[in-house]
C-alpha cells in the first residue's frame, strides 16, 4: 500500500504545471542604494513623497523598489515627517 501512495505522489507532482511569473522579470533597484544614501532623512519631503500613495499609505517594498534596509528607514522617516506636519496622514479626497 505504501508503494501505491508513493507512485501516486510522483505522478501527481510531475503532472502539475508551474506558473510563469505574471509581472515584469526584472526587479526595481533601490534608489537609495544607487545614490549611496546611508540614512533616509525625514526632512527631505520631496524624496519621501515617492513612497507615499495618494491616500497617504506608505507603499510596500514590492511597489516602491526599495531594499529591506532602506524601506524600514523610509517607513520611520515618513512617520516622523507626519508627526511634525511635513507630510499629511491622509490624502486629499
């Protein structure tokens, strides 16, 4: 009985088709790594606006193209800029 189960597993896994990635093949490179920025500054509002949507949400790494380290710094910088009213919490309606 164990042999039949293993035969069934092999045939079912080999008959499955793998899906190709739906989006573009190349990942975006991090803007901060390209420009050799060590720390993201919360006072640079024009740079931070690229990472905030129209509704005021912080864009995720997949959309923004930032690396993990800089994405964390962007999130902290956006929150600090919101606290001192450099960036809005919500977008225009």
